[in-house]
C-alpha cells in the first residue's frame, strides 16, 4: 500500500486543525440561536400584558364596577389582543429563523473552510517543497552526484531553508574535496609503490654493471673505449633514474628542524646553476620553516634544474623566499625560459609526465610530495615564450601540521 506523500499528510493535518473547530463552533452557534430566538422574541409583549393585568386586578378589587376599573380591564383586554398578535408574528418569524440561521452558519462554515484550505495549502507548499528538495539533495550527496546549480534551485520556503541549502552546498563542496583528496592519495600511494619496485629492480643489476664498466675502463683497448663510454653514460643515466624512483617512492623521514629557506636557496643555486645562467636570490621577512633540510634541498634543486633547462643554460633565474601576509613562507623560482602551454600546466605535478627527452617525469612530482609532506602546497604560473614561476607555499613553524605517513 502506497503511503500518502509528506505534502498530503501535512495538508490533512493542517486542514483538520482548521476544519474541526470551525464545524463544532458553527453547529453549536446554530443550535443555540435556534433555541434561544423564540424565547427572547416575545419577552417585551408579555411584560406589557403582565403590567396591564396587574393594574386591572388592583382597580377591580379596590374600586369594583368603577369607570377606572372598567377602563383598566379594557386596556388589559387590548394588551392581550396585541400580545396574541405579536406572539403569532414572532412564532411565524421563529419558525423561519432557525433554517435561516442554519443556512447562515453553513455559509460561514463554507467561507471558513475555503480560507482554511487556502492557508493549509499555502503552508503545506511552503514546507513540503523545500523539504522534498532537500531530501533529494541528500540522495545526490549519498550517490556522490553534484547538487543542482543555484539558479535551478526552487528558492522557496522560510529563510531557514535558504540557510540549509547554503550549508548543504558547503558540505557538498567539502565532501567533493575530501573525495578528490582521497583519490589523489590512493593514486600517489600506488605510484609510490610502483616507483619503489622499479627502483629496487633497477638497483639490483645496476651495481654489478657499474663495477663491470669501471673494470672495463681500466682494461679496455682504444677500439673498446667508445663502447665503454656509452655503457658508462647509459648506466649512469639508469642510476640517476633509479635514484629518482627511490626518492619518489618514499616520503621525507627523520626529525624536523628549523630551516631558513633563503639560506637554503643560496646554497642550492651555488651547486645547481651552471656558470652561464644569471641567477639572483631575493629574501624578504622571516623565512624559517620546520622540516627536513635534505628533502627540501632536493625539492628546490629539482625546481632550479627545470628552470635551467627551460632557459637552455643562457637565461635568468630569480629565486625568492618571502614571508606571506597571511602567515607562512613562499619559496618561488622564476625563469625567463620557453614557458609551459596552458594545456600542460595543470599536469606538470603528475608523476611520469615530462616533455624532456629521457626524463622520468618525477622531478616536480617529488617536489609536490615533499612540500605536501611539510604541510604546504604548490602552484605554478607560466606564459609561453616569457617564462614560468614555480611557487612552493609552506606554513609557519607554529602552524605546521605534519602530513600523515601515507598522505599525498
């Protein structure tokens, strides 16, 4: 058996609250008016008859047969006749007044019923439509579907329903962010696991290969030296690739300490930037963060080396460490290189995405992983032909919340 909808039940409840008292009051009023009207209608005439009769009796006793007594009797007789006439008139009206009163009561009941039904219908619409809409939204949230746009929402009901709609939209956005963060964490965990396995599989044969190449270099003939150099170069490249996979496969570990990002930038550019590239380090405010020095230096080195590649070793690089107005520290690396197209900019942080020949696509992925492990975030802006700026945002030491062990 199908139960009536919420709106129908609400309408019936509101209607009963209005109809039942109206019906009871109307019937009681009609019955009372029909019973009292005949009694009230003849009271004045009977009072006049009683007064004239009392006078006639008094005079008849005190002055029997006198003219005053006879006149009083005549007036009493006239009053009786008039009273009988009035009684017949009132009886005629009373017989017809009861149906008229009942009809008037029914008309009043109909008007009250119409008004009550309109009020009940309005209230039920104002309550049921927003509630039905919000119930539908909860189903969308449960299924992971987006809520309808604000312009498609009914927007009706009491102001409290608007507050509920705003709260549910905020909750939906937070749930979506949490879902995306969980998916990204799972994806990066899978990438890290595969990177660890690849690094392990590469390191096992690379160690004896490197020893063998070193041995061949000592004993190789002139004709074999070119082949040995190729083996040495390619095995070194594989070794660097294995190190990249190993770095991506693990999160920064060890105790945290205070790290001055401005000083870290000066140390990094001294070792990572070749002589032909103009580089400048700028600092502003307090640039201390809490973290692992070696992991942060590796991340900054990856960004600086990408800037060097973007300038083809002949451009200008600016590394800036500055305290941010809202708290925290910004570490930015800007170059005047070739830039990154807009369609590729959003994917530069993804693992295994690279435009370099022979690159692993793990450099910026390691940077993002390191910064996220320090409670920070990353961003990038670029304009093709004019350069790129990579921004690393770190929380202030007192505000840093370490990422969980398996976090992204």
